[in-house]
C-alpha cells in the first residue's frame, strides 16, 4: 500500500509539473522594459508655433520664393504640398538654408512618396487620410507623421496605431468650429490640427478649441507676401496674446 501511495504521489507531482510547464509556455513572453520613445522634435516645434503654414505652388521657383517670403514673415513651421513641382528640392534647400526651422511635406498619399520626402529632409509628413503603412513605418522615428481623420472612430484608430497628433480634414465642409469643438470633447489630450478653410478671420475661434490650427495662405508669391506682411504678424501677435491670457487664467484658477 505504501508503494502504491508513493507511486500515486510521484505521478501527481509529475502531472502538476506538466500543468505548470504548460501554463508557463502559454503565457506571452515578457518583453524587456524599455524607456518610452521620445516624441519627434517636429511635434514640439509645431506645438510651440501653433501655426502650420501650407504652401502650394505651380512650379518650383515660385514655391522657393514663397517659402523664403514665409520665413521672412515669421513662419517657423512650413508644409509644402507633395503635388508642388520640385517639392523635394525645395525642402532640401530650405533645410540647408534654415536649419533651426521645421519643414514638412503634405498630401503624402503612399509610403513611396513618404520615403522620398524623408530622404529630402522632411521633418514631418501630413496626409488627408490615414496611411497605415506610413504610420507603422514611422513609429518611434524622428520624422513626425500627422494622419488625416474626420470621425471619432478614425481618431481612435489612428491613435491606437501610434499617431501622436491628427489632422482633422475637411473642417469647414462639416461644421467648422462647432464640429471641432464637438470632436475635441472626448479627446482632450489628443493634439489636433484643424485643416481646410482656415482663414485669418476664423482663427480666434479655432485656436481656443485646439492647440494647433492649419492655415492655407496662397499659391502665388504676390498674394503670399501680402498675407505675410498685412496679416500674419498680427496673427502671431494675437495668438501669443491669447496663449498668455489662457496661461494667466489657468494660473488664477489654481
């Protein structure tokens, strides 16, 4: 009887070891702890600027002249649309001429164009929608990708896939400030770029809703320079004033 009990005990111990081994093998392997990746420098620059100037031109020479005019007017973050002829050369030249400023490429629709823009020196990329291949490829990269979204579902999908900031497009076609205000409520911590139809006259409403707003100025040098000289400096001054006011109000409320 003693031998039978010992045999049963040994058998039970072996079964228990097998169960523990099976349970251990079914658990997901623990990944080594890593520090969270640092956000791209372009994101910090955009949040400081609160303005992304967009440039679309019919030829490379016009784009270059307009870009230099934008910088002289005080723009620190400039996006050149991918469809602009010579866009890659323009970005490359601007990076060399103004190394302390931030330049990106917009309306990037596929990973191939994204790679070309990055090789030219683009510090951020924007799309009218979310290109998941670009978003996944640039996860943890120094190059910032700003995917386009429209609905709460798209915001959630983009953020879950790694987006650090999203572009809401097209804003004016679906309700403007009212839509941005409604969309922002469930996502108070998600930086959003309000895009399309943003004008000098409408910016105060949007800048109080979202931390960034997107402005499409013009596609020819004459109008671009006029915007910069007559409106843009007032825009930056007013944005700075509003930021200080909000900061003071926040301090007071504490």
